[in-house]
């Protein structure tokens, strides 16, 4: 029988399966799409770790705005005894309703060694990287959430040429919207002067149609989970280009 004492540490250990970096994601309790998408989008060698906030199925301004303390609690459960490199609040509407500064502060309290980011941060960074200022936005949200999203993006220098949603309230409904209907919604909100289309919400299965939609529209399409993967890879300084999910993931 071999024992640890028979080996030097250099013989016993390597860098582990996740030698390229470790990323944490804080999800809503009702979330059902993001984990699948992250495992689909990330290259080998990156560790993906998930925690959930205690939340209801409702996607409303009131419900989302009350989750700040939950972000800290959930982030603290992500690899507390290991080196987590980045932590993202994986909710587009939630991160813009709370605001990036408050989100980052809450995540830092829970995971002080990790670089904090959020899904709305990823989207803003992606639009800027593609030199997009005029953007059309498709969402599944209620009008009250769409209004907050318009105001948030406009405050950061973007011109919203149009924003429209499906007026859905429940996260459990958003995860079941058919990808072909997502494509139809995105095409319906596009305007002639928009430089890109943004499909907002991590619950939507948008990565399944983003490549085809770009070909149909002839312009970049940003969707929440694609942007989040791109943002986290940039923070980890991983230059891999990911094919099949829109132009953004080929710009690393």
C-alpha cells in the first residue's frame, strides 16, 4: 500500500483538472439554463462552480432588488477553502436592478479573493468590445423590468433603438420559451439603425440560435450567457476562440 509519506509533494500532486482557472457563478434559485450553457461554452481546464440565492420564481423589480445579502451568502459557499479566480452574479435583470457597484461589493464580501463581475457587466463589456453604441434589445421580462434595463444601458452610454419583451413574470416560464420563438422576437425588435441585437436573460436558450440569427440579421447578436462566458474567459486571460455561438466568442 502506498502512503503519502513515500512521495515528495512534486511527485504526488499536479495542478488538478482545473489548471486554467476556477470560476464561480451565483444563480437564482429557480434558474435552469445557465449551468448547461456554461458547461457547453467553456473549454477544458476551467473549473465551473455554482451557488444559488434563496429567491422566488418571480422576476420582478421588487423581488430582484431584495437579494443583495443573499449574494454574499451564496458567494461564500463557492470554494471557500480554495482559490476561486472570478465570481459572477449570473442574472441579467437582477444585476442591473441592484446595480453593479452593490453587486460587486456583496460578491467581494463572500469571495474576497475572486474578481467580481455580473451578467449586465459582461453585456456592457461585450457591446463596447464590438464598438456597438446603438442596440436593439429583446427580453422575456415584464415592462417594469424592461424600463429599468433601458435606463441602465442608456446611463452607460448606449442608445436603445427598441426594447420589447414577452411580458413573462416567472423564471420557470422563461426557461421554456422555444428557441425559434426567441429568434422571432429578436428579429422583430431589430431596427435599421441598430448596430447589434441583445437578447437579454440567462434563462432563455439563446445560445442555440445566436449563430444563425447573426447570419439572418447581418450584425452581431449578444445574448446573456454567451456574453457571460466571454467576460469570465477574458478575466481569466484565456484566449480560446469558441466557434458556433456568435462573433463575440471569436473575439477573445
